[in-house]
C-alpha cells in the first residue's frame, strides 16, 4: 500500500488468522522457532512466515536467506505482567513485515486488552505503560509500538530484512505433526527452499544463553549475533 490508510484497519481484516482467539494461522502460514530470539524487553514471541505462490527461499549455509518478493513475516508479542508467571501474560501486538521489490515495510496491530482482535497502530507509532510485578515491587515498563519508519532501522538489506531468517537460527529441533524434527530438514522436505538441503549435521547453530553444554564464549557470541550484528555491520543503519 502507498499510505497507512491503505492497510487493513484490524488484525482480523488481514485474513492471516483462521482463529484470533487461539492465534491459529491460515493454511500456508508456517510457524517457526529461533535458537536465540532477539531480546524484546522481556516479551515472549511467536513467529510465522508465508511465501507467495510457488516461490522459494534461496538457501544459504552461512549467510542470510533470500526471501522472494511478497514474503510475509508475522511476529506476535506477549508480556508477563508478573515476571515468571505465564498466566499473567497479556497480548501486546502482532507485527507484519512484508518483502517488496524495494525492500520491506512493516505494520503492527495493538491488542489493547482484547483477546479477539487488534487495531492498526498509526504510522507514527505509540507508547504504552504497564505495571510489572517483579520481586515484590511494581515497576513501570514502557512498551513501544513501532512507527512504520522504525522497522527499517533494523530490518535492512544488510541484515537480510527479516532478522533471524538464516541457517544458524533455524538449525534446531521443533515439534512437527509426525514428531520432533530438525526445522531446516522439515522445511526442505516440504519444498520451501530452492535446493534440497543436505548435511544438516554439519550446519552451524547458535547456542541459547541457558545451554550450559556449550562454552560460555560461544553462547556470548551467539547472543551478539542475534541481538547486535544486524545493526553493527557496514551495510546496516540504526539510530544512535
């Protein structure tokens, strides 16, 4: 769309979800998981992607994958209002990132306490304060719903547009309909890549900070790769 007024005004209007109450996506919108999720002020995230038509992802063993024009990534955010208590989680927003011939654009939908629908956030973004119960005290946390232009600061061409859309992040076991399976192998078997991926056991994988079976140095490097590299590189731009 040329302007913000052209975007669907509600999350339901996007048609991305078959059931908003359970966040069940429409067929063809594929869930995925990352080895080291980007830190987002303590929020928990759920992720999906969708490819246009019969187009495929250009696979790379070491660099960012190349997604075809028309690819859509969706990321949903929940925030625990009491730290460590999953039942206290509140729906915050659901973001869309869309690949175009010129790059990407992003929009977000704010739930605002609803469990059935979310509303489009204005082009300028929005701040919202929450009281977080943390260790017997209540602290204020300001959540930022990004402006359309803010998405481009990190989702740059140099970063591969969608952060984490690469082998080192996807190379992990996930739950599949027929049981646990390597995520890259699963997507390859389904035909989502431009090639049949082989040698899965030789592919690099980032290590989660809590995985003490991996050296501390590699866990730190993995955290930096997930949280810092997309800005701190020659082809990227981030505000100071």
